[in-house]
């Protein structure tokens, strides 16, 4: 089925970030992401599982697509350390979002410092530590909302965000606005999406956060019309959880 594929998460200007006293931020390290640690939300599955950081898309039984692994303690705690660099065979160009062919994209005010840079995303998955075939048991999501999939049109709220992890082979800065007009005939939806970028990647692993700034849903000629504004930042708002989908 047709979906818009968005590579990046959402960003906030420094002025907006510093003025939001009711929703403080988790600062982003100038060294990028060198480890990932946390505690899985409502974990009740004991201590017989592991969490893997893999290439996305990737095959988790392929050793060179596993960037890090960690046991999951009985209370759900984990720590992904010594994260490996991504290999070029798993990377794509360009570093900014790509959209379905049917979408009308305007990026006249968008700046990317290195359009030749290569990127790849990582997924976090859970496997049974005793299973030599490394079969997927669950994905792990960093977010503050309850949907199984990112941002369903009928339930998205202002302030919803998700965090993803991206590897970049060069330092890259992106600023400006991308506007997308997509008439989805399959699902009878007219999507008008705006993305505000003010983000910097360093060579290596980075954190990007997709934040919903506004969302309006109406009807238009038998279509559901969604007008949404996204912000893209390296910084994460407080309130994020580590969710899994057992």
C-alpha cells in the first residue's frame, strides 16, 4: 500500500526550543550517539532476551548489519555500547527525505551542506537470547505516544514525537522548509505536510527527533485532508519512552 516515506525526524529552532518551559529538552551530545541506554516501558518478560541495533532495513542474522547488542535485565534495563559504524553497502543518498513519485515537493528554501552524503537508519529489535537464529520478537520504539505505527492521521496530537538513529558518512547541516502535497487516491487522503529543518549531523551515529507542531484534519471532495507541520531536531523532548510491541 502506498505510504509517504519520510527519512528524517523533525526539528526546532533554538529560539523555540529554549522558550518551551513546559516541555523541556534532553540535550544532544556534540559527539553524536556513542551509546544508547534505557529501560523498556512496562517490561514483564524476564531476563532471557537481548536487544539488537541493526541496519534498517536489515537482516538481523547478518553479522555486519548488527551494530550493537545488549542483554535485557529483568527490570527491562539495557545498554547498547561500542556501537559499530555503518558500512557503505547499507547506506543511501541523499541525506534529506525522499517521497513517493506522486507527491509534489517544494524545497526552494531548503539548504543541505553536503548533498553527496550517505545515510542509513538503525532499528532496535528484541530477540530471545537463546535463539541462535535471532528471530525477531519485537521492535523497540523511542516515543511519547501509544500508536503501533508512527502518527496515524486520525489520532496524531500536537506534541507527539518519535526518536530515530541515523548514521551519516560526513558532517551535514540542513536548514529550511520542505512542503509536500500528496493526493493519496488509495486511502482517499490529501496530505499537505510541512517540514521545518534546522539540524546538524556529525560523521557517525546521530539522534533525530520528529515532533508534531500542528495537525488539522478536515474533509475535501470526499477526501480526508490532513494539514500537518513537523519540526526536526537533534534534541528530544522530555517524556519519551522505550516501547516494545510484544
